[in-house]
C-alpha cells in the first residue's frame, strides 16, 4: 500500500522489492509506504514484509515494513531485507531508514517487533527504527544486520527523540561516516 490512514492492518504479508526514485520525497515500505492516520488507536499487527527497500530522493523514508508512520502502533510484526535511503544525485541529508520502520511518531508503542538485514541512510539509520519520536515505549524489539549512516546511527534505533526502550537487542556492526552520533 502506498499510503493508508485510520485503519487497522492485521495478518498481512508482503514479498518483493520496493524502489522509489524522485527528486522530491519518497515514502518506501515493504508493506506500507506512508501510514498517516489521525486516530492513534489504529495499528499494524501480526504482519511481515520481506525484500529490499530503496528510497533514492531529495528526502526519503524507508522501512522494511513501513517507511513513515505518524500515528498508531506496531505490534508482533517483522521485516527482512536490505533498507536504503539516500540521494544519488545531490547527497541530500533528510533520509531516514530502519529495518522495520524508517520514521515512527505519534503516541503509541512498538512492541514485539524484529528486523533482519543491512540498513543505510544519510541522516538517521537504525537496525529496527531510523527515527523514533513517540511517547509510547519501544519494547521487546530486536535487529540484526550492519547499520551504516552519517549522522544518527544505531544498531537498534538511529535517533530516539522521545519515548524509551525496554528489552531491546541489536546484533551487527554499526558504521558511522561523516559527523556521527552513535
């Protein structure tokens, strides 16, 4: 699904590669590119995605399951495959990539989630989540695979703006190039 809002996504599976190439903004996810709902009670649950995800754009949000999620929760879900957000033309800096979710915002939680595969982004790169800014807790999350980025780079989360982490596990090399925050 390219964009979806104000609904539940349950027991869903997606297989295959997703690529978005433009000079503008790309939302690329294995299952959902842009999850934009006004009701925080909705969720993606018991869902999986597998395949390479690539956002090559001026600004990009790439995730193995969801590229950009502004509200709602993610529970009992997983993703596998390489995730990349970059700009091959001008090296723009607004790129978010996560093995599961590129950007996670709102007020809900992320629980019982996992991601496997390499992740890379010019700004925020995380094995599970590139950028986490939610008042909800990230709990029981795991990630495995190499994570490469230039600014905010982490094995589990690239940048944790708000919320917290409980029972998180990350396995894999973390490589920061440029002006890193690890």
